[in-house]
């Protein structure tokens, strides 16, 4: 079995609708795909309706968290969307995303980038707004040649001239919320220096004690040395070794299935959610 537990659609900052993500997942030879849009479950119904024969959908979400002043992402699977406290936190996160995006548009305009909030909102199309939407608006305005150029200190990269911080959950609390909503959680891309910092072993140990289910070891941002380190850490802490492509459609070169999780690790990871 080929299992990819990390993908995005136009429900957040991917470029393809959920139905197209499902079609491409099957075309890529996947047997299982998790749809994990940022801070929203909105794409799941469309994905279920479009599910091709032979493909299993794992409903997921990528939660925005903050740890020690840094951004941390937590993948959560099979959460109950009716869980009130989790729903309240998602509303707080997505509301603050709007505030943040508006402020970044203002900063970019001060730096001479001719974009408007209306243009960014049109690109997002009602989805949860993220920095990739601003990056695409910057490309359209001719300020940069490609979206990845936006994520630097010159523009909207962490600590950049037009960067603005945002609200995120405490990850230990987020893990407990996921558990109370019947789900299971995985720390996303913990060894990715491209995202500004690498999460230390002590922090991962604290999250494991809080109920973390797994580490995302197989990720495009992780080199072989980092994968070995994370796999050893997962083994020492009794965590599942997870993986996924973190596909965002055109923004990441349509890479569904480039990273996968072993079937045994998948079954181990999902067993708590199945029991709930």
C-alpha cells in the first residue's frame, strides 16, 4: 500500500480543489490520502464525494501552533468537527489569519508592492487565507518571479520586512484537544530548517508526554541525516514514524505520493482513532 498523510487543497493554500486532489492521488498510485488543509475541515465533503474507487480518504487538518515564539504545525486525523473547544480554537486561528494577511498587505504596499487585500481575497476564494495567497498576488503584481521568492527576509518569510505574526495554539493543548475530539496527532516537518528552526528533542519529548501519536519523518524538506535522527527519536519515544508529500499543487510541483508512510506505521498510528 502507498499512503500519503499530508496534502492541501484550495480549502486552504493549495492550488487544486479537493476533488482534483483525490483524482491526482489515485493517478499517482496512492491507496490512502489524507487531506490536511490548514486550520479547516472544509474540503472533506467534496473530497469524499469525488473519491475514486480504490482510494481511502483520511480526514485531517494541519493545526497552527506556537512554541517558544516559533510556528509549529500539528497534523491531526479523524477529529470530530463537532467538538466545541476545538471548533472555537479553529475560529480564533482563522480569524487571526485574516487580520495577519491584511496587515501584511499593508506592509507590502509600503515596500512598493502594488497589491490589494481584494486581490488576495480573490486568490484565496473563500478559503483559509495563508501566505501562499499573498505570494501569488505578488507574482501577479510583478514584484517577484515565483511564489517561493516571497518567503525570504526581504518579503514575508519569518522575520521578514513584511512578515506579521499570528495566533497559534499551544501544541500540548492542541494535542489534548485532538485526543478529546477522538483524533490522533503527528508533529509536522519537525526537522525542516527551511521553516526557520528545528524542533529540539526535549520539546518533542514534552509533546510525546502530552499524547502525540507520531513524527513526520518522511517529508520533502528532510534530508537523509534528519530522517535517521527523527526515526531514532520516534523509536525512543514510542511514536509512529509518519510521512507525507505536503503537496500544495502547482506551488510544490504536484508531488503527491513523493513521500509515504509504511503500512504498519499507518495502522499503528490510526488504531487510537479507530478505537475512539
